[in-house]
C-alpha cells in the first residue's frame, strides 16, 4: 500500500501538481472508498465490512498524511491559511471511524469540486467535518434506517413466534430490513423531484412492506371497522394473504363503517372507519405516495402535511400579510364527500403510468359504507367523495386541492397584485427641504443665537422635529396609487383565506373567480353561509384565532423618531366562542339571574371516576397548558385568564363532588388555592401536582410545533370514564321502583347482571363491562329479595333499565 501511494505521488508531482492538489486527490479517494464500503455494508447487510472499512481508513490516513508532513506543507506553501488548515485536519483524523457526526451539514459527493474543496480548506474544523460527512452520508443514513428496522421487527417478533412454520419460512428479519432500505432509497429518489411516480406496486405486493406499515399503526387507538377486528389482532398470515391478493390483482376493500360525530355548529360529521386489513394497505400506500407528492405541494398549503400545522399557517399570515384591507374566508361545502373520482384519477394519470396503482386507488375511493344504526342510509358504492377519517383521505384531499393552490399562486395572485412604482409623495418631499419655507428662517435664527453649536447638530435636531410633525399630520412616505394592490393566500385542509389590499369591487371579483374555478374545474361547491368578505376592522375567525387588521390601534413606539402604526395583522382570542365550546364539553354552564347571563363552572362527570385525584388534576392542567400553547401567537393572552379561573373552579367542584364536600370553597380550603396534591411514584419519591394558572408565553410569536386546538380540549383520560353505579349521576330516590306493581320510591341501583358474574380474563375489560352494564332502580324490600334469591317477579332483563348513555336523557325528559 505504501509503495503504491509513493509511486502515485511521484507521478503527480512530475505532472506539476503542488502539495495541496495531491492532498485533495488522496482525500477524494479516501472519501469515495469509504462511501463504497459503507453502501456495500448497509445495503447488502455485510456487517463484517465494518472492520475492513476501519482498517482501510486507518492505513490510508496514516500513509497519506504521514507522507505529507507539516514541515513539507509549511516549506512549499508557506504559512498560508490553506496549509495551516490542512495540517490541522491531519491532526484531527480519528483513529477509528466515528458514527456520531451531525448529518445536517452533509454535502453530496457529486457536488464536491475544486472550488468547494478549496473553500472548505479555510478552516481545519470544516475540512475535517466536510470530508468525513461526505464520505459517510449515504451509508450512515442507511445504517440508521437499519437500526430502526431492527427495532420495529423486535416489536412484531412475538407474533411471528406464535405463527406457523409456513409463515416463518416466508417472513425473515433480513428481508424485512432489506425492504425498508429499499424504501429509504425510494424516498431519496423522490426528493430529486421526479416528474413521474416510479413503479411502486411491487412494494404493495411485498408482505414485508405491508408488515412494515402494520408495525407503524399497531399502537394507534383507532376504532373497529365493519369486520370488528382490532388492528393489533391482525395475524401475520393475514398480512401474507393480503399481499397475495394484491399481487394477483384480486384485492377488494371491505365496506367502511359509517359513524356520525357532532360538529361545533350542531351538525353531524360522517366518518368512515375502514377494516383493519384495509388500514394496513392504506398506510402502505400513504408511505409510497406522500414522499412523491410532498415536494409538489405549494407552500401556501398547511393542512395534513409534515412539519406544517395551524401555527405555520398563522405565522405566514403574521409575517407576510401587510396592510390587508379585506379578509376573504372560504369554506368548501362537504369537500371530502364531493371529491370527483374521475378528476382524481386524471390527476394520478398525469403522474404515473402504472395502471395497477390507479385501479387500486379507484377501488379505495369507490368503496361504499354501511351504517349499522340506520341500514337504509348505507351505500354499497360511492360515486363521489373519499372516506373522511381514513388514513389516505387527507393526502387525497391535498392532491385534489393542489390544483386550486397552483391556480391561485400562478394566475389569480398575479392578476390582482400590482406593484408600487416607488415614487415618493410630493408633500413628504417638501417636508424634507429647508429652502423656501418658514423652517429656513427658524434655522437661521437658531444658528445666530447658538453660535457655539455646530450647524450640523442643529439641522439634525430640527429634522427629528419635522419628522414627528409629518407623522402627526399623516403625510405618507410613498405616493398613493390607485393601481397598487396585493393579494395573499393560505389554505388549511378545506378552509382557505385570502387577504387583499385594494378596492372592494376587486374582492368581489376574487370571490366570483374562485367560486367559478371550484365549480367548473374541481366540481366543488362553496358554502355560502361561511364564505364572507370582511373589512380588516371587523376581522374573521380562522383556525381558532380572531384575526384583525385594525392598524390604527397597533402603535409601535420609537422614542428616537416617531410613533407609527403597524401594518401587520392582529391575532386575538375569541373568548366567547371558547366559553361556548367548553360549555358543550361540560366544563362550564350558563347561569341566569334575571336578565343577567354569565358562565359559571360545573363539575365534569366523566372525570369523576378516574383512577386517582392526581389524574383529575393532571387532565385539567393538560387542558390549560394546551390552551396556553395554542394561543401563544396572541399578544392578548390575558384574555384566557377568565377561562382558566372557570377551569380551576370546575376541578374544585369535581373533587368536591367526589368527596361529598358540597362546595368548591371547601375543596380550596382542603387542597389550597392552586389545588396542590401530593403523592409518591413507583420509586417511592414524593411529588406534587398543582393547578396553577399557566403564565403567558410566546410574546405574540407562533410556536411552529404541531399544536392543535382540538387536542387540548379532547383529552382522553387513562382511567375509567364511566361510573360503576349510577348513584353518582342520578340518585335512585328520584325514581320509582322498577318492579311491576310496586308503588314505593326506589332506594338502590341494581345491576341486572352482577359484577361477580362477568367472566373475562382481562381486569380492564371486566371493569368496562361492569361500567356499561344495565341497572334498574329498586326499593329496599325488592333489593333484599333479589340478593337473597327470594324474588319471584318478572324477569329482571325484561324490565326497563338504564345505563350511562340514557340516564341523562331520562333526567332531561323528567
């Protein structure tokens, strides 16, 4: 090895190469050799190549850099920055390969040329990092993917051990890791922004890739489909059969189960819950389509995308939208239910020629649903729309509405955006001149009376006074132009907003053009009730914020120059809307005293039955923290304090009801004003949880992490949500005895099926069955007869019973 290097160096020096050029050449060779070994090791799973790579790295670095010693560098190149940097890099070459370098500053090996390398030689640290990172970029990424794949396979290895020998012969860890590495290479190729989607159907027909998608959704808390099989109960043999059906093109998705959930406006939103088998395939298809379409989406789209959220959408409005006059809000009417299948197919045909993928997407979108509560509402085939609530439907919606985003960004915005000419206002220019006005006389008189002061200082001081006067008179800097206009646009899911600076007649044209485009091109209807044009002083509510542009009240103070009004939008908190929302969720209620109506706190019944008091306080604290984090972009966060006080009182009432304290005041006396509870963890250490009102943070800056308002309000506790007996919800004494012929008032709630008779291996399942069991109100005499076995009346199961679901309805009707 040493002789080979010496001969190569001699040849290069004869050709006229200097020391630095030779060093560059050998460094490139080392980077390329290391890269090849890493790729071979990671892609072909040759773990033994690690030792070979370390030995080659050590030999080449030692021989090469020992030949070019620091003395030779200083003698031939002098004490220049390049020689000094290269010498420093020699001293920091590691003995063994270090796998823990920062991969964010990696440059591609293909882009490394003479200019880039000479630029990197300015710093010894940059040389060391750039060379090693370039050499190990691809291999280290594959190595990280391999480690993650091994962890995923360990999670499903328990299922594989219980499988048959036939399944064990098909599924192997090496093949599982190999398909994940192939998928990583596919994603890397998609980042190059290919115009057409590569062939991906072989991924879907691979049981190992379906097993990979299954491992990603196995821990998600999702509802059962029409088959009634949870995702974690799907067997590996079932996944193999699914892959075989896809390979033979005989796959047919099952009908989705329709579920109606209430919306904030009182309407019902239909959700389609797919079967577990279909969820695995949807997740696999999402993994393959998302890397290809994500770079093609416009930056104005923020819904259902990686590294984007409601805060990124609002932040774009806060930073870019200036001097907006009109705020135009749009809402598409039942967008997920109105997606045209032919248009969606046409979009996919523009990006792929693989007919199998288009046929598979067509099967997924046209599958119907069945409503178990109302069979007459069931549809076996959907002629339009995508199943809202499925894994793949948000991606389909973004692909569908990306046509609108491109049209708005490339055609509509240039049509209504006319730049300013940049000419200054003539009146403002006059305020800067000294000759020909009264200020010249004042300036000369001040100079005569203050001969020791420099004229330049006098002129600068008076100029500040004139600037303040100009601002007070409202004289603009630029010339007002009627043709000057600007249009902005952002979209989150099916809601999008435009900001326009210009006349209202143009804003009306914008509404007409967008409505026409949605109807003619995408065949979507605009919700007329929710589509409005509002002046910036009135504002709109978008993504939970009240967005205003009341610029006259947004004053920025600058003591050195002037006070000026801000041209940025203002983001406030719609308190009344939040109070109404928390009333619907049971945290507060409306109290009427005469003509006065106000919100007061109430206990939250569903959190009465959590495992511990600590859990109750933690849930309330999580709600308050979620609100604080979501509204960090507002400069008026003190608006939330009224709601925080109501939530704290609601927590006090919940604990007071649990311990029969009768009032929130007694709860505060027992646990303090911040409801501080102490407990011990599993290690025996004492800790405390308190419900302090969170301090406002953010200072009007949006935190672009994935914060969502609904996540802060819809918190699912870990403990039991339902009572073991209905006495904590409704006292049995309020009802009559359920036994026929008995005229007495009831005294007890009786489970029709006793808790001890519930047979289940799982204690959690047993407790859940216990909580939803049907109960009947009975008097003291009949209750004793039932338990002593002396009851000889009608069968208890035939009597009218109640559970948590219908006892509240009974109370309201009462």
